[in-house]
C-alpha cells in the first residue's frame, strides 16, 4: 500500500502566518502601540501669580510625526506640524498638567529636550527647556518594520506556497511510482 506524501504541516503554518502578518500588519502596529508606546508631557507651574492659559511644546519633527496625544480634562489639545498646544484651560500657580500620548510608529528611545512656552492670561510668556524621555519600544519597532516592508511578507508567503506545491507534486509522483511498483 502506497503511503500518501504531503507537504510539511510546518510549511503550511508558516504560509498562513506570513499571510496573516501581511494582511494585518497595520492593525498589529496599532495594537502594539497601545501597550508599548506610551509616554507623557508634564508641565508644572511652580512660580508666578497669574494663571497660565496656553502651553506650547515645540517638538522635534520625528516625535511630532509619531505621537497621538490624548485629551486632557479642561484643555483643548492640538498637534499641528511640530507644535503640541494646550489651550482653553487654566493653570494656577502650584498646579501641573500632564498630556499622555501613544506612539503611532517607532522612533528611537531616549531623552529629548523640548522647548516649552507657557502664556499667562495677560500675555506674559514663560519659556522652559523640559526633558522628555521617550521609552524604547522594541516590539513596536519590529511591528512597524513589518508594516513598512509588508510586501516582503507577501513575497515570502508566495515562495513558501511554491515550495508547498512543488513538494505536493513530488510526493504525488513518488506515490504513483510506488503504486506501479506494487
């Protein structure tokens, strides 16, 4: 009795994984960024007598392109070009405000110095250089690289599919030869 030869199950699993990574690479970046690419901007108003009514962070372009700032209660948060602005709120002396963000793509981690300008109700401006630590998110970097190069996942999947087809026909040919030999 001839034994049926089939392509390796491992090859079929690899093919399916490559296809899933190709089709869902963008969704994986979003999913991974929600738990590994988080950070925050913090501004403390320690000295002064007037309320601060707006805060502007001048971000490096790579950081501005990579963040999704979250809303802050009592403030309107906007990101335009490379300026993150908080307006419409009020910050009294001794208070602070924090803007959380999520990375939407990978950027190298490290500490960056962010020029910050706070404007009081009378128009006085207070400028500071605030340090911002961006956490290095390796998994986000990996998923973003897959997303940016997802066509290669499709090419690899097609190569694996070709190998599966070739192995199937080789196995079929050997089965036919064994049947003839019996």
